[in-house]
């Protein structure tokens, strides 16, 4: 039984390490400046986003599922509190999980490393680097970060913003809104979802925490069995 438990733990640990090699590299790069290529303007592409259909209506957030968020409700981008794992729901109920981690570019600009992943296997399914408009960063009025996400089968654009809830909808509450856009789409194709942070840990940090828990559990089992054998 002991051998079986150890084997299971080893399988889990090996799976975490293999599935998140990309995430580990992202974490190690956070301690130094990061080189990046600015996302190109939205152009025609044969790929689509990880969703079918889009919200209806015109305007930047007119189709948001929790109500319209006018541009006047945009808040400064939360560089100091965006780190962590965020979850959101597609219209069909499918959950999407994204990890955001603020990093510093070699030119001094702030970036957001965005990782899409499968919650069960922790496997990274897509990744991208989000940047804010250079002029907005200088003026201190940046409100939106845009990341072009790439996976083995698709490309799509992610917009990250925060809005203050309008009167009548939890006045004063701040909502983080993630918008998905097909790479060849326009604003009218945007799909907007309110994101909720499920963990303040980024994906690499969460994986390290899980590995520590597994290691401590295995050590406790080993010590318990050793004490029984004395």
C-alpha cells in the first residue's frame, strides 16, 4: 500500500512538472526584465478563439452579460493586484481559467504574462504577453491590457479591464472584465465575461505550492511507516 501511495504521488508530481514546464519558465523570467514583441494590429487569421459565437450589440462593452459598462466606468489598470488565477464562464457554462502575472520589460514597461490552462491537469493550453498602450503608461492613465494568445490550434485576443459597477448594481464595486475576441474579429465580436480571482497565486506559484504539499504528505507517510517498523 505504501508503494502504491508513493507511486501515485510521483505520478502527480511528474504530471505537474511536465504540464507546467512553460509556466516554470515564465516564473523564472519574472526576476529579470522580459523581452517581448508588441502585439500586431488585429488582422485576418485562419484561427478563431476558444469560444463559439459572440455577444451581440455594438459598442465596446454593450453586450456584457452583467450589464453595460460605459467607458466612463473604466478604472486604472490594477497592476498591483492583478496577479493570480482568475476564472470566468462562457455562455454555454464552460469555465476558462487564466493566470496573470505582472512582469517588467527590459524597456521599463509593465507586462502581464497570461497563461490559459486546464484546471484538472494544470496543462498550459495557451499563452501570451499583455501590454498597455505606451502613451498611457507614460501618462499613468492606462486602463486596458491586450494580449494575443496562441495555442497549438488557435489564436485570439484577450482584453483585461476593470470597471466600477453602475448605480443599481452594487454601486462602488469593482469588476474585472475579460474580453475575448477572434483574432480576425472586431469589437462587435467581443465576448465579455466578469472574471473572479480564485487564488492570489499565479499558476507557477500554485504548482510549486501543490508540489510542496505532496512532498510533505509523502514525507509524513514515510515517517509513519518507518515508526511502525521499529
